[in-house]
């Protein structure tokens, strides 16, 4: 019943799309590391390593002043050189209290190795805590996070600071407003982008904690009419007769695969290779593209429905560019109701397990990874930290 879980998550997320998208402007950008020289005193450092860019943000502990510098790179030596450039500037005027680095790929249990970064061209594709410059990343006060983990902590940080409603809206559920109520149970985070990141935010000792998960790579639970296609997709992707994974359908490139599925018997349908091409056609009311988007999100909410039962959730939060860019679809009343129906289709909703879950979606652009990295940097820099 993973099918139901995904449906509900996407529905909540989609509905909030009607709100105007806003850009987070809390951090001022500087062109080079030299621009960070205007900061002084005690600071926190947050790093977000993406597919093609690395962002380093530095924020003064005594106030709200913060700066961020971005560099395009996909090589470990260049990344470490970037860190050293920033250290040379920051260490002259600042004392780093705590730091956190977020990046793609898994991290080890001790949070000392992050990666591999699959898009990096260098032979070394893993970032090791031991090689970070210590004046920018102080020993015992620095932690590594995978990107989903950072985004989930970013959402928790917005909730704790009372800013959650600015960037997320309720799609459906019992909560009166867009608000995280962790006391009602853990919240499932679905981060839909190139892949489908999953994680839990929950209370532990009164403090929000994150458990990174990998349910995007679990075997999909097919509906009867999709079973043959999903077996074919599994064979195409993995070379064995096996059902595809959720990420194969719900991740970014999954939308193209859904287009192929919908148009397999439509002779005049063009061959599309990019998700944005499918979305653009759907926005133009192409029935095949709309059907592909529905198939794409149907399995997302199905996954969310199953996980809502497995973890006895209090809420589901759908985040990422996928949801933001496809608001025209998600806010359409017809599709919104269909996705909600997918989420509530779990057999255990007869006992109210799905209906009691509040589903929310991201409605405004925001750097969740940097927010989460700062959240953990402050924690790492606290006197009680045992990193």
C-alpha cells in the first residue's frame, strides 16, 4: 500500500501550490570568498554541495547577518580548494562555533564520510571529515549530512522558528493550518527532485531529530494495469525480470518514463527525453502529458499512503522543485481530489489511519539544505554537543 502514502503526500503538497511562490532572501550572496570579509565575531558555517555547485554560507551568531558564496564545481580537489579560500578569509576576523556540510549520497554512521558524489569527475568522490580545513570546520564541532537529512532538518528548523507556514501549505488533514505537530507522531518528508528522498522527522527527548530513509529505492507496488509496464521498466533499468523501484517512476526522469508508458500506442506522439518537456505539454493541456503526470504522482501518493501506515505518521511533507514547478497540475481540483483518493485508498483507512494524517506541500522556494545545515551547525556548536 505504498501507493496510498505517496498519493496523500503529493496531494497536500500540490494543493498549497496555489499560493504565490516566494524566494528566500535571508542570505545575501557575494561573488567571491573575499566578500565574506565584512563578517566578524563568532559565526556558524553551513555548506550545501549540489550536483554542479557548492554553496558556503556564514552567519554571525550574534545577529541575523549572513553571507553565501557559490562556486560551480564537480571535482573533490576543487571543492577542498574552495573551502581553503573561504577559510583564509573567515579565519582572519571570525571564530567558527560550529559547522555542518550537506551533500548528495549516503554518509557513514559516525558522520565522518559523505558520498560518493556520483556526478564528480575526480577519482576521489567521497568527502572525509578528516581532510576539512580545521579553522573553518573545527574538530568536534562539525558534522556531515546527506542532502535529504539536511532538507528535513531545514523543515524542522522552520517549524521550530514559526516560519513553516511561509513555505508550506496544508493540502488536507486534521490540522487547522500548515503547522508541524510532532507530538502527534513522526512526519514523513518526501523530497522529490532528480530522485525521491525520504526521511522521518520526530521528537526525541523534546528535540527534533531526523532519520534518513531510502524508501525511494524499494520495489514499487503496481496496480494491475501497470504491472506489465513496471516489470518491463525493471528489466530495462536493472537487467533482471524485476519490478521497478518507486524512484524510477516518481523521480524526475520518471515523468519521461510515464510519458513513454502513456504514449506507447500513440503513433503521433513525439519521443521526449526531459521531464520539463512533458510538464510543458501538460501545461498546454495535452491529454497524454496530463495522464503521464497523473501516473507519476499516483505512485508518489501510493508510497506515502503505505508509509503513513508503517510508521503511524502524524503528517507528510512533500518538498522539492518537482512540486513547485507542477503547481498548475496539483492545484487543479480534479487531479487534487484524485491524488487525495489515492492516498486514502489504503485498506487501513477504514480505521482512520490515513485520514488522521495531515499532508502539506512546499509552496515557496527556499534553501532547505542550508537552513538544515545551520540548524545542525548551531547544535554542533552548543556547549552540550558531543560530536
